[in-house]
C-alpha cells in the first residue's frame, strides 16, 4: 500500500465500543477478547493512538453499541446470532458499570458521540455519516472492538460511502487469533486503503 498521510482538517478517529464490558477486567466481554487483546498490547496501543490523535487536533468520534435495556430484541423477527448472544449475556447494559466507558477512553470535550448502533455497522440507523460530512471528514482511522464484527462492518461500509479507510491491526481484538487474522490479512485488503500497526500510524500522523 502507498505511504499514507493524514491531516486534522479531513481525518477522524472512529473509536468503536470503548466500554468497560469490552476493555476492563471484570467486563462481561473481556474474557472473550482478553487473549488476543493482551497479545497485541491493545490497551497501551489505544492509549497511544488517542493521545497522538488529540495532540494532532484530529476529531474523535465514539461509535457505541446499543446499551441494552429491558425489552430490547423482544419479539424481533430476525435477531442476528450476535443479538441472540446479547440477549443471553446482556453486555453494555444501560445504567451498569459494564455499560459505562472505560475510564481511559471516555469521551472528552470536543469528541463526538454517535448514536448507538443496534447491530455491527456504526453507520446503520445512526447519525455517523451526517456528522462526518458536516465536519468535512474524508479519512477514517478505525480502532476498538471487535475486529471482525463491528470494526469490519463499519469500515467496509465507510469504503462504500467513499471514505478513505485505515485499519490499525493492534488497536483492536477478536475472540480468537484466527478471527483476528481473517479481519486483517484476508478481509481487510479487499476494502481498506491502509492497514497499519500502531507504530506505523503514529509515524504517519501530523506532528
């Protein structure tokens, strides 16, 4: 892939699902992603990227999953397998610690929190595209959870909408190494304009 460049004028960070349930010890989803997350140094990489992006004065968009509430998915005709799992495990439950932001990644003043997505694609039934357009954003850098579901679904659709898409291989995680491999080595090259690790991204960001 060609050398990448990013500017504060047209580039944004998309941070998907920075919840305690995903990123904190004791979170409902942490045991499922912990092996891969620790193997790539996920939390340290997320900290480094968010700090560098803010230093470069780039916008941060937080794209959260639906915080589950009583009655969610009840009587749905076609809940997905993931949504069926959500009904059983009830991650990101509204009003709970697990449904709150990981303390290191809570939105700050100037960050934009997008409407919650019900499935995997953060554009579907949300205001993400509208908000990006209104802020003149053309290039998107994706981090967060999970590599082969919400990150991939959102990034794929971003490409369809005409955005430049960057995946960061060690700023995400999956429930198994093979799923992580599929997200970046097999699927990513079909739609992403850049696939970088954290070190490569930090070098490409404006000082």
